[in-house]
């Protein structure tokens, strides 16, 4: 059996923007910033422009053009430029989300028309309620070309607390669960069964998730090492069928849409301690008990 797992952002693109607002009037945007520019601001890319500003109590650098626009808007609206806040209204408010323009990338899934393979959508950046309008639009398009979604995974319930490493690990763990056919519990596999696939094809536009899944055998070994002996025996038998994962980095380039790589899921004879995974799952365990 083969399954296809799409991160929702690889098939539908929302034109939602981040607002810069006054803390005293958070529902009125002073200025809107594109998602791409917001990511650049968070990464400090505009530091060379030397346009520093405090937002949410933290220092950020923005490009000169945006800074000039912001100063003019704040002056016209009589807003204190030192009392600003980033607002995710267009990502969090269902009423706003339903009215935002979007693009569905049919070319990313048209090859699955009338396919018998199972198809899943991973919703990684928001909660179920806030995805509903986008999902309705996506399903309508998919139905029109003969594609049916088997299920959805909502792996992040807040946008504000989103941690990219955490989400990438969740995606990788989800793929491994369906390859092995067993659910996980924090840092180990359990006896609880889940639909098993011999091949999983994963699509994402975020290189961090693609890189982690390309190295998913490392996480497999960590989860395996923490599992009960009987579960380990089951996993060894399952992996004798040589399951594979194929990653597709979505480029949004019509000439070369996907960058593909195939990984054979397997266990080495010698197991090592992987400190990064140990620390990551230790933190997850402590959080789950708090």
C-alpha cells in the first residue's frame, strides 16, 4: 500500500498577512506585512538597513521603505511608534480567514487523479477550526478532479507557540508511525496499531521538515531503542519488507515542481545514543506532565 502525505501549505497558499497594530487598538492594522517579509524580519535579515524598532517588547530590524511607511501611518493615526504589536488576526480569526484570497496548486496533486492510493493532509500551522474554510475550498477542487482525502492531521494547535523543530519532529514521527504501523507515545513505539504503508510519499515546501524526514532512520532508531522488547520484535519483522519514504520538496517552480529523494527505512545493527532526540523528547515528556 502507498500513501501520500501533503503539508497543506504545499497545495493551498493563503495570502494572509501579519498586522502591525497599536496595543491599544489590536483589531485595526496600522500596516500589513507579507508572510515572506515577516519571516525575514524574524530572522534579522534586514539588520543591514539599520532600521531598528521594538515590537512586542523585542528589537527587530525592518527595511527602510517599510519603516518610512510605518512612521507616516503612526503619525497620521496618532499612534505611539514605541507601543506596537504583531497581530496574527488573519491567521487566527475564522471570519477573516474565510475572506482572504488564496491559491490552490492543482499541479502539485493532479498526478493523483483517480488514484487508489491513500491521501492525507497535514495541517501544521494552525488549529482545526481555523483551517475549516481552507479545507472546504481545497476539497472542492480535489473532488472536481477525482481526488478524495482519506484523513487530516492537525499537529499544531496554536500559531503563537509554533516551534518549527517541534513541528518537523511531529511530521517525521507521523510518517514513521504509518511506515511501522504502530503509534508512538512521546519517545517510543507502542502496541497500538495504525494503518501501515509499504511506501509513503511526503510533500512539503519547508526544507527543515524535508531534511529531518530524509534522516528519519535516526529518529526511528531512537524510538525503537525506547520501545518494549515485544514491540521491537514486531518492528524488526515489519522492516523486513523494506518500506521506503520518498520526500518531495515542493519548489513552486512549474518546470521542476518537486525535488525528490527516496529513503529506505531500516535499522542499523549497532544502536547509538542520539543526544538531540533524547533532549527533545525529554522536554516533551516534562511538558506533558506539567
